[in-house]
C-alpha cells in the first residue's frame, strides 16, 4: 500500500506557521522556531520524495508549489543566526514559506499524470534549478523590502547619513541573491530549451505559457542587473524594483502552478 504524499503537507504548513510566529515573538532567541522549521522541512521533504518516487523517472506535474516552500525554508534554515536586518529578512522569508505551503494545500494542481517526455535529464534540471532560482529571487525581494524600511526609518529619525557605510550591507545582500537567482534561472532556461529540442524538435515552443512567463521573469531581472551596473536609477528605486520582483515571481511563476480550491480535510 502506497502512502499519499499529500498527508504530510498540512503538517508541514502547521510547523511553518509556528516557526514564523516564533520568529516574530522571539526574534533574537529563536531556538524553538528553528525546531519548528526543521520539523516542517522534514515533512515537506518527505512529501516531495514520495511524490517524486511515484512519478520517477518522469517529472511530477505542477508540483513546484510544494517544492518552492521546501527550498525557501532550507535557505532560511541554513542561514546564519540572524541579527539586525537579518531578523526582519528571516521573518519575511518564513512568512512566504507558510503562505506558499498553505496555497499549495488548498489550491492543488498536482493531480495530472506525468507525461513520458519529462523523463529526460534536462526536464529535471529545468524544474529544480528553476525552483532554486525562484527562491533566490524571493529572498532578494525580502532583503530589498528590509532596506526600504530601514531607509524610511533612518530618514524619519534624522540619521539618514549616520550609517551610510552600514546601509550598503542589505543592498549587497539583495544584489547577491539576485545574481545567484539570475544565474540559476538562466541555467534552468537553457535546460528547458535543450529539453524542448530533444522532445519536440524546437528549442522554444512559443505557444507554451511556461516559456512566456519564464522569459518574462528573466527579462525583468536582467533589467535590474543593468540598472545596478549602470547606476542610472537611484539606490531606493532599485530597491523598490527588486521588492516588486516578489510580486512578479509569484504572479508569473507560482500562481500558474495552483489549481482550483479544495478543502484539504
């Protein structure tokens, strides 16, 4: 008798929510929150492994909605103990993890049967590098919102120039995450093109909405990198642009993986 992967996801969502609340209530002493996060990651990883095992060697269809919280939560778990701005970033990331997991549970779309052409290695590379790239973009957006808030608080307190050197720290963080996300996203795109060529005889299937949303996200972030390198926009405008990236990633790449509403119980 096979165990359904879906039975582990509600438990993961509960532990993710507990981890977020612990991060908000006990920001600097978040030992319990980490244990909640580890428990959620364990349940989430179990669901992903079981679902992958059922579909192997093919790729599970529309299962990215459950994989993205796992990758994002793993990044939060592997990060250094947060301090200062990092505490706020961690709270935002954990909030995203809880929201994305809850959405994957009540709006499932992974009931489609895998198709045989997805058993190729480029298909799996396209999927996994794309999920990790999305997680990096979301973390970059979290850092960007933290810097925007810090600058607003600094200007209101009349100390906008008091920590000019320290203000660059969050900025460097969100750009680092953007660069990593862009590199992984680009590799995912090329893997998808190889998969498309091997499976359908053309590197780009223009009528596939996944191709459209993937390329739109790629162009969005290549514009951000150009704005950073040229310095044509102010630092605050680039922060705001990166923060909007959270909406772009979720709207173009997460919402299409959601299905109709279904009560999990």
